C-alpha cells in the first residue's frame, strides 16, 4: 500500500519537474521577437484580440482576463466562432494574438487568412516554428517543448504550462511598460479580498466602532466598565485630548497578576505608554501588518495628533481580508 502511495507522490513530483523544465526552456525564446510583440501592442491604439481552440482556448481566456486586469484592453474570440460570424468584432487597428500548440488545426488555417486579409497584425504564440500559423504570423513567440509531462506524450501538460507562462511573461512586460501601479490594479479590482486589500482604508472600518476613552485618574472600575461597554477590548487614556496611553484586556490581566484587585489603582498606573497608532487614510492591509508585527489586536486611529477611534482585528476579519 505504501509503495503505491510513494508511486503517486513520485508521479506528481515528476510532472511538476517536467513542466518546470519546459517553462525554463522558454528563456531562449524571450528575445527580439518578444520585444517586438510588446512594442507592437503598446504602439497600437486598438484592442488585443486573443483567439485559440482546444486547450489553447482556455489559456487564451485566462490571458485575456490578465490583460484586461492589468491595463491592456482585450477580448477573447473563439477560433471556431470567428469563422462563423464573430470575426465581425475585429477592427482594423486591433492586434490578434493566436494561441496554438501545433499551429496547424483546421480552424486556425481558415482563420489566419481572414485576419491577414483584414489587415490586422498577427502575433502567433505557437509550439511549432514550421507550422501554418508560424509561417504566416507577423511576430512569433515560440512555446516549443521537448515532451509532454503525460507519460504517453499526448495530453497537453508541459506545452500548456509553457503557453500559459509565455502569456504571463507578455502580460507582465506590458503592465510594467505601462507603469501599471497597485492603485491602478485596485481601481480595476474593486470586488473580493484582493480588491479590498488594495483600496479599503482604516477610515472605512473604525467609524463603525465606539470610541473608548478614559482620563488618567479614572478608577479601575471605570476602566473596566469603559472597556466592557465599548466592546473593543481596550480604551485610550487621554489628558486634555492628548493620548497618554492605552489599556487593553491584556494590560488588565497583567495588572491583576502583579497587584491583585487593587481599587486604588488608576488608569495611569495600568496603561501602556506610546501605543501603536495608525492614520485613518492608511490601508487596512497596512493596519493588519502592523498588528501582526507587534502581536496586538487593536490600533488607535490618530489624525494630526487627534484621537479618532479604534480599529480592531475583528473589523478586518469581517471584511475577509485575512
């Protein structure tokens, strides 16, 4: 039984190794042709139309999505649908990127002459430099692999990984050349966890919370009542509006261990000086990093030395950012 499991593990590792070798083999094809493809896309005013058939279709859809999300307008055109009417979406100033392992599929052979007749620049991402597509494309990006990870050398595995990697290389080169920033990414990804990490601000969360605060001469009972009633596990200690410190649930436990339930203690005796603070316009992701780095669960929100409130780890958890 164990030998069978070991065999399964061996197959999985070998598959990844062979696909990694295939991708590394593409380095020799990142050359002047690759630079030509990037510059052509950057200089054209039209869209990038990605097309393919079979497994290349699925990779083409992902490539299209990556381009759109990183600043390059793109559409996917199914190669079979293109020759049955959808070619009408193609504009003269569009660039066509055609993905194909063999470069010789029937749909590609029908589609390529139509693209050329329309006057569009054609970039071929293809695994065979002697294929129909490679011979007729204006720019060729080779994704040639020695063999598939499939033991029968049939199922597109290493070749699919290589094709996807070449598309990613092209997309990253384009976004870098465009100066595409994290702010641009956030603008195009407003939904989901990824988007929230890039645009959600501390000010969007802390305003929902109470604003716990006590004076430095507040009694132990008053401190406990303030922490409990505001339900944030802490309270700021203020003197004439200026922050002196913070008292957390942890501070109370440590105080009890050290002094016992001493009613003579005041907030000033218990508080932690120089509490960690954050600006309301800071990203929530930065607030989370600050909490993690200091092993704390709350931050005081401060703007121009004015205490605004508290952001809690639970606020961030509710947004699904972790």
